[in-house]
């Protein structure tokens, strides 16, 4: 209960001001198409130089929490996820917005983000000593199987045709292989100078989602409006609380998936939302309605991607090992203030460590309050004429892609992928499985290569990759997932052919 | 047509801005490209040593760190050497021996000939680490075990042909045993796999290992002398009886692309070492277990050349 | 009925293009001297070729019914937008500078697709004001607030 004792410094006027600024700034940065949480935190680090360490970390903590949730705003209203974590939110969230339920979707999203976020931070506060060692025990073979588990959901993700879903996933996996391979440094598929640095996941995300939306908005030309602008009907917050709490299954799945994926260093939380969404769909009696604006999908995805925030800091704070790209950036922020995470952190700098953790907790409340307020303003965003909205998104996409690594090549790659995706979309392909491929490719490959070297030095490939409790559990999950997908496909095919006869 | 427009634009810019470049340089923030992921040793040291740049005594403009990680630094340096600006507003952090070894081993777009050093800030020796529960307590233990089990000892490090890998190669050569090198995507994940027990040993940065001492055992330093400031009790490889010298010591500093105006280089070469010497920088670096080693432009130029010659020799028969 | 045939032809062409991409990836992956770093590309290219072939067969048989396809009219409508995006990113940014290029791109795209009159001066004023306001906001947030470095050309 030590954390309660350290709440004092969080509730001073200056700390609250910093937390509010971090939260509002984070929500806005997160909601801007093209800005990811990792980048927002990285961009904020220089601001903490001149603050005292505790307050600097409060700013980063609040901003981290808020950007993760803020990414859902553009995912829901514009179908442009702010971060890979929000892809799953876009699937049903945007469908809800199309039905006029944008405000409701945003409210559900912030409420479930809050529930997931608080759960995650509580795990961080109470279970860190127990889980830290467990989190580190994940080796290359386990991460390889986790990536393969992710691959098994590609086919069923946001595609009416499994063949096209898998094909999009393959294109994504191939895109991830472009550039220098990360282990041996061999050049692969560099057919343009812009591809030398490979395809950055954020540049790909922006291009694949934002650019097709921009082009679609302009499809009707000057006078004819073919792009259906979403209408946002007001919705009662209390009703949304009721709806959210009425989905205990989605909340439970989201919480568990988010916490577990957050803990595993290297899985990166980017897939927490997608895995949770997929699981919620499998366990739901209304699974056919997923993708057409199901509240349950939004709740599962958003609970998971905020539940991941707290646990992703467990390996960082206790063992100085960053578990995700954002945690790595936070580590830089800590080090600059001369604070070294590790077993002694809570002994040497309890004030700073607890101020940071408490700011994550308080940040969840602030995120929900300001988030719900933003949900109320959402109607204004979508009332912007399409010509302005499209131009603005284009410019923001360019700035967002550029500022990830200060690279003009990323902008070119982003645009090329975006234009390509627009045409692919016209033929029934969707960006979600493609991006999932881009995320999973490097995780699967680098862990396979590392695992192979370790296995060859040790007991051989089969026993390294396929034996041991953790491997066996993961492999059975992979098998179950494939089995389930095939079974669903067979059932759906029957429905599909009936549908074709009817039309 | 595009070329022509570009060329004209470039000409006009030069004509307009040419003579006044150095006088008011820098009049906007300067970026430093770090070829490693955020949170790694190079990244956070670069952030510390450049944090005083905004002071009027030094550059008078802040320095922004831009990370371009991948393939042991190749992605970042390659982009820097081909498309980095030559106006003095785009700097990069170098890691010796990494980029020199890579430029010898691969057909990279960067060599010591198309880059210009500004100043050196740090020297971070490689150390041999094992997990807290490892049965090895000295380098001798590890070598004895490896002799009995050739190729069975897994050793993690950050990528191929980086300082860690050079130290590993020297170690294999000096001990005559065969080990298994497991390259990682940067120092932090490589250290994680040692702490997590995925590999039996690791070569990592002194500064990172120093911070994680509670979950690690540090067996030896790949340097000519012990590090009296941070790890006075850890022997060098030579003391342990293996001929591994300081060739893998990771020198870090700032550089620009060749073609940067000489007056800009001169201005940087004067101001940057002073900035590194700032007491605030020294204090932060010490707290982080990061040894400072400030060298001016001439010293770095000589050091680059020496390393190039040595590494050409070492990597020839590997 | 004729629309269906066009759909089938288009779907077939789309699948064929992806199949060609897959074949190229496979060709590159299998023809390298050191196959070790190409293990994953090889596996992926095999899957890609297989799936694209399946999609091609389905499309040729008319069984592929997802995606509306493109019409010539649609292509004509979006062509200026795509041309403008390419000009913005490939030409304007390197020559004019990041903010100048963005301002021009925003203004041009907005003007091209703005439903209000191009004759009345007042609508031009609105468009200029919106562009300047938006770009000022971007400049404040990115350049002044977050200190993002952007490449310069003739201007900023």
C-alpha cells in the first residue's frame, strides 16, 4: 500500500496542472492521424529536461496513457487508427460511427479504456515482483509462436474473403522484409532508394489507412458527395457506462489479453487490441455481427490496449529492460534524470517511482473525463466539409510519416503504400490484415533466427521450438486458432453460397 | 526535369545563403541522428551530452535526437551518408568500431572517407556478462566449459560487426574455443536475453551492464586497463589470461557528412568538445555509469585511421 | 449483367497483378546465392503465389464477389487528387520546403474539391483563411511546440 502514501505529491497544484496538460496534449496528439504514442512520448522528453524528475515523469506517464486512448478518436470517426493498437477499434468503431453512433462509440471507448487502464496499473502496482521474472522468461521460441498465433488471425480479420485476407497478410509480411534484414544486415528487395531503411510500421499504418480515406472523400469530385459523412447523434454518458458494464465478457477478455501481451517484452502491445478483438468475437454469440458496428468489439479492443500500458512497464521498472518501443523511450526519459530503473529503483527513488506510477493511475481518470468531453465535441469534427478534411488529413499524414524518423523516404513510402491500398480496397482487400502482416513479420523472423542459433548450440530445433510447457501451450493455441478459423470458414461458406443464390 | 528543378533550387539556395552560413550558424535547432533504438546506451548518452547545446556558451540552439535503428546501425548511417544534409544542421552519432568494421565487411555507402568527425564524448568498453544464477564466476570457468562443449555456449550481443561482435571474435581467437554468437536488435534486447536466461552469456556495454549489476555477473572487461571509476573489481581479459585488447571499445562521438562547409565544421569542432566538458554533463554521465572520454577533432581523425588499419587486419582472416 | 462481366475481368486483372508480384518475390528469393537470410521471403512468396493463383482462378470463374471494382468515371474523378499528392510529396517538398509545399497542397486540393463557387472573391478569401489558419496551427504544433525538424528547400 506504499503507493497510497506517495499520492500526496501528485495532488499538488503544479502536479495536477502538468497531469492535465499531459493528458489533454496526449489526447490531441493521439487523436491526430499520424502521431503514435511512442512518438508523442519521444517528442515530449526534451520538455522534461528542465523539470524536476518526478514532474517530468508525470508528464510522460499522463501523455503515454492519453495518447493510447486518443488514437481511438480518429480510428472511430475517420477509420484512421492513431496507432497500431487502435486498428481493432477502427473495425467496429467506424462502423458504429457510420450508423450515427460515433458519440456512443467514443464514450464506450474511453470508459473501457479507463477500466482496462486502471486494471493494468493495478497489476503494475501489486504484481510487479511476481510477474517481472515471468515476463523475462519469454525467449525467442515463445515470441516466434506468439507471432505465428497472430498470423492465424490474419485471414479472418476485416475481410469477407479469407483468400483475400490471407493474401493481404502475405503482402504485409513481404513489405516487412524489405530493407536490411535486422540480424544479418543483408539487403533485401531494395528496388528503390527510398526503401533502404525498410518500411516503418507507423509510416505503413498512416499510408494504408489515411490515404485511401482521403482519396475516397474526393471520389465524388467537386459537386457530388459520394463519401457518406458520418453523423454523430448525442448519446448519454450514463447509458454508455451501462452498456460497457453490460459486456463483462469483452471486458474480461480485453483485460486478460492486454495484461498478458503487455507483460511480454517484444510483443509490443501493438497486437493486444487485435488479439483481444479476435478472442471476443470467437466467444461471442453475436460473432457474425462483428465488423458491422458491434459495441462489444470496441470494448474488447480498447480495454486491451489500455490494460497493456501498466504491465508493459513491469520489466522496465524492475529490471531496466524495456518491453515495448514506448517503454524504451520512457527509459531514455528516466536515464536523463539520472534515475536508473532496476530492483533498487523503489529503494533509492521511491518518490519518483511512485509519482510516475500514481500519475499513470490518476492519468486514467483524467483521460476518461477529458475523453468523454472530446466525445461530445466529436460531432464538430465530422461536420468539417470533406474538401477541408481530406486536405488536412493529407498534410497531417505527411507530417506524421516524416516526423517518425525525420525521413523523407518514409513519406514517399507512406504515399506509395496508400495509393496502392486505395486500389486494393476496390477489389475487396482491407488494410487491417496487411498492417498486421507488417507488424508480425519482423517479430517472427528475428526470433526464428535467434532461436535457430540457440537451438543449434543446444538441444536442436525440435526440442527448442516445440518442447517445454510454454511452447506447448502456445502451439496448442495456434492449432486451436487454425482449427477454429477453418471451422468458421466452412460454416460461413455455406451461408455465403446461400446468399449468392438469393442475390 | 525534376533533376533540373532540384539543381536550380540547390544553386539558388547556395547563392542566397552561401557566404553567411557560418556567421549566424546555427540559427535553428540541430538534429543528431542516432543509429540505435531509443533507450540504448548510445541514445541516452547522446541525449545527455547534447542537453546543454541550447546554452549560449555552446551552440545557442537545442539539439534534437532522431533515432534510425536497424541492422546494427547500418540503416541509420547509410541514410545519413547518402541523404543527410550537409548544411551543418544534421549531425550523426558515430560508434567506433561498428561503422568502420561494417564498411570493411560490407559494401556500405559510408566509410571514414565520406564522414567528418567533430568530437568524441565517450569510450564504453565491452564487458562479458552472465546471469545472476550462472555457474560461471570467471572467464576461465566459461572457457573451460566451452572447451568441453564446443559451440554450445550461446553469447548474445547487439548485431553483427559491432563492438560486441568484435570483442566476441577476439575472445574466440584468444581462447581458441568455439562459441555461438546470437545477434540481437540492439544492446538492450541482448542484455535482456542474458538476464532472462535465454542465452548463457553476453557481450554488452559497460554502462548498461553497470546499471543492471543486480541481475548480472560481470566477468571481464575488454580493455587494456581496469575501469577504476565504475568497476574496480572486474579484471580485464588480459589479467584473466586471454589476449583481448581495447579494439572493441565503443567510442562515441558526433560527426557530419563530408561536404559540410569548413567554417561550420570548425565552429562545431570548437564548441562541441566544450559542451561535452560541461560539469552538468559530466555529473549525469557519471550517474549513468557512462565513462566520458572527450577527444577533439584531430584526435578522433587519428583514432579513426588507427581503427581502420587494425580492423582491416583482424577481419581479413575471419 | 454487363457490369458483372466487367467485374469479373477487373477482378481477374487485379489477381493477376498480385500473382505477378508474388512471382517476382519468389524469383528474387529463390535466386540468391546465400539463401539463409531469404528463408522467410521464400516461405512468404510461396504462400503469396499460391493464394494469388487461387484468387485468380476464383476471379476468372466469377466466384470473386468482394470489392466494387473501379469505373472509368471514378478514375477520372480521383486522378487529379492522386497527381496532386504525388507532386506534393515527390516534387514540392524537396524543392520548396516542407511547410510551403504543405500550404500549396492544402490550398490546391481544397480549392479543387470545394463545392462553393470559384467565381466569387469571398469564397477565395474563405479558402485562403482556412489554409493559413490550418498551416499556422501545424507550424505552431510541429515546428515550435514539438521541434520537429523538417527539410528545407527554397523556403521552409
